[in-house]
C-alpha cells in the first residue's frame, strides 16, 4: 500500500493541508475573501446610490419636461388669445375706417349733389333770364317798359319798408 500512487497523493495532500493550517492559509484566504466581500458590498452600495441618484435625476428631468410642456401649452394659449384679440381689434379698426370712408364718400356725394343742384339752378336762372329778356324785348315797347319799371320800383319800396 505504501508503493501505490494514490497513497503518496494522499500523504502529499495531508502534508499540504498541515502546512496550510500551520501557516494560517485558511485565515489568509478567509481574510482575502472577507476583503473581497467588503469590496463587493461597497461596490453594490455605490451602485445602489448611483441608481437612486439616477432615479432622482430622471424624476427631476421628467418634472422639468412636464413643466416645460405646460409652459409651452400656456404660451400657445396666450398666443392664440393675443392673436384673437388682435384680430378683433384689427376688425374693429377696419370697420371704423370703412365707416369713416363711407361717411366721407357720402358727404362728398351730398356736396357734389348740392353743387350740381346749384349749378342747374344757376343755369336755369340764366336760361330764364335770357328767355325773359328775349320775350320782353319782343313784346314791350318804350312806354310799356317805363310802366313796368315804375311798377317794379314801387314793389321794391313796399318790400323794403
């Protein structure tokens, strides 16, 4: 049994374990594993903190985005209201301007009508005077002229007094 390979492997293993126990290899390995587990726990905690910070940052950015969208909606509503107000104001100004121009045109038409009537009356008076002269010139002689003039002067005196 001493000459078999398995026996010597077993002896070598026992010697190795004895040396390892003597030089505290298990405590060194345990210490290394403890250090590694502490490092891993710290990295997990750091990762957890980073995740929490990222979630807070995401929530902050989502809130800001929501606020920005709300602000954009408010700006759009204000712009529409302002555009409607300007449209109403412009419409009123245009109606007022049209009303003023219509009034001016009506006044000019009335003035032109009055002037035309006056011109027609003046022409009619000129024609009537011309016709009266012609008729009077054809029908009256000197004695009739004198009587007509005296009669007209008498009427003037009575009207003036």
